[in-house]
C-alpha cells in the first residue's frame, strides 16, 4: 500500500462496543478487519493490501458532530437496506445533491457516516 503526501490516509472511528461495530460493518458493507486485541480492529483496504482505518473501543465514547466520512455505493438503495438490516439507523435521505444521491446513517455506536452514489 502506498501513501500519498497530504492525502487522507486513515480514518479511525470510536465505538462503544467493538464486536457489535465489527458485525455491523461486516454485514452492511462487507468490511474485513485485522484484530489487535479487545479494543481495536484495523479496517482492511478493499484490495486487501494494508488498512484504511480502524475501530477503537479504547478511550472516549463516540460523539456526533465530527468530520463526516462518506462511502461510495454503486447501489444506493441496496446500501440503505444493508445498513438497516445490519442494525444501523438512517438519519437523512436518501436525497439528491449536485453530482448524485446520498444518505447519512448512524452505526450502533452512534457514529454518523454518509453513503453517496453518482446521479
């Protein structure tokens, strides 16, 4: 995995319950993880080479209002269903925006992320 100077390189989400968060992201988006003990799991990149982020159950509890992380979807309505079936809660949308459609959701720990698709 290569790293690019000044590019977004890693996103870490605080979670209240690591097993519940892992299960949610595995079921909703098919993410896989590297385990680093009971309080941290690295999010493997889609190509399996390295990590793009992590789930941390160590430290502060999740709080709303931080940076909004957006995921891309080739099937936005399918992503809405996957989030709901995995135990997430849609908080906004889906709605149109310049360039496509998107929705926001809260994971079981309360982290709010967004998913977008080209219009």
